[in-house]
């Protein structure tokens, strides 16, 4: 079964490349734009003209009249600028074009299915099944849902391709200033990220291996009563999206994040108008602990046990005597785009990573 998947960004989307761009070395800013430099070309040009090995970074050597989109010294430009000394880079292919990795989409769908398994009592997430390493905390739960052998994992039947790359012009990128906004702490560190702008369309493909879903294979693989999840993904994803949007909207409202509340209200309203083949999903950086884990759908007592066991919320320099206060909310902050202002006067705006997904059978 082959499907075309059309995706439209509803809020800016940042999928990290894992690299940081450094001011003056990788980029310079001017006139409301950020110019990402071709360092090798800049340095080679200086050496050819002067026969001296340059010792300054490329941003200090490039001439102001060369800061333009068609300059051979500029790899690409981004609308927006920052006073920060580093930018989190958006993932791109070898040709410098933005795309959505299939692994990012599949990972988000995996979380949807885990949440559904718990909500529908397909598994009982007992705290005794947790392991000591917090990075592998839910491994036993995952095995209970998808299979105890990677070769028998239910999602082997779901193959998600990388999206088609976006054209470089017009640039889909915007430079965002982001903060981890909290009602109790206004001293959070600002972060600059490259992000795909809202209302950008991407296309990818999904293949469901129906041979693996035949009765004989299902019995051998231990997938009974689970294979229908793959064909119910839009409905299951929308159930999960509604839960998350309502939780995030409540957080924003209680903390008087007015623009964030309005943005989440719009997403909730849009959720009521979707076709059966459409669903909302949050992807990438900024999704946060509440979106990338299934803890928020667990029974409240289990959530408390997890917080205590892994000392969630522990400050960086806390003493050994520090104890978790489960009466306090966790997490206490959200990564949101800065609308305006700086420092303690920064205003929180839209959450990152919300997309509209539409699945069409080929």
C-alpha cells in the first residue's frame, strides 16, 4: 500500500542538523537579514588577492557590497537577524536544500501509537517495568507495544521516506528568536534557530508492507489486534493532537501567554474541520518533553513515580539532598517563538513544529 503524504507547516518547523553556525565565521547580519557565508570561497579569494594566509574569520573579511543573495561568497540568506553569537542550523541535504527526514515523521507517529496503546489499555505501563537509565526508561513498554525483537517491530511494516527537498528560492527559511518561557523564571537563555516558515508545503511518501499484515505473518510476528493501528493513524494522531493542544492551551492560559493561547485556539479550531485523511502533528525541536514522551497520558500516580525515580526537574547545581516536589508542575517552561521584546520583556508567541498532514492513496 503506497501513499502520498502532503505536509503543510502551520507554525515554524525546526529540525536540527546538530550543528551550530557561529557569528563572523559562518554568518553575518545586516539590514534585517542573515547571510550564511561560503567560508572557503571567502578565504581563498583573500589569499589569491594578497598571497597572505588570512587569520581573521570570513565575516571580517567579506566586503559589505558582497552581502547579497547572488554573491559567490554567500551560501544562502535568511530573513531575520539576531544579536546572538550562534544559530542552531536547520537540517539540509547535500545540495543545501531543506527537507523533512522520514525518521522525524516516523518518530512522531511512533509516539502517537504508544499513546494509543496506553489509552486503549493494550498494555499496562507498570512502573516496575522501568529501567534505571532514563534514556532507556520506556524500552520495556515499547517492546510490549511493538515487539521484543527489532526484526519483529510493528513499525517495520511502515516505511516513511524523506520528503522532497524544498527549492532554495524563494528561501523557505526564517531566523527565529526563541526562549524557554516560564511563569516562574524570566532569565531563560535566548536561542536563535533556522526554521522552515509557516505555510510551506512538503511532499513525501509512505509505504505500508501489506504482505507483513497477512494473517499468517501477523500470527508469527505477534501483531494480533495491532495491525489496524497503521490504517487508523489519522484518527489516532488527531486524538493525540487534541489532548496535547488542550494541555498546552491550558498551560499558556494559566501563565497568561496571550499570543500562544490564541495560536493554540486556532489549531484546536482547525482540528474540527479536518477531512478523515488529515491530521495534525507536532514535529522537531520545540516539541518538548510533553510531546516526545508518552508520560502525559499515563495515570497520575505513575507520572509522579517517574518524576521521583529520575529526579525530573532537578536544577543543574542542586545539592544531593534535593527532592522532587510532585505538587509542582513539570515541565515548567515551553520553547516558544519570541514575538517582540528582549530579556524579561520578551513576549511568548507561537509554539514550533505544528504541521497539517494529509495522506492520499496512490
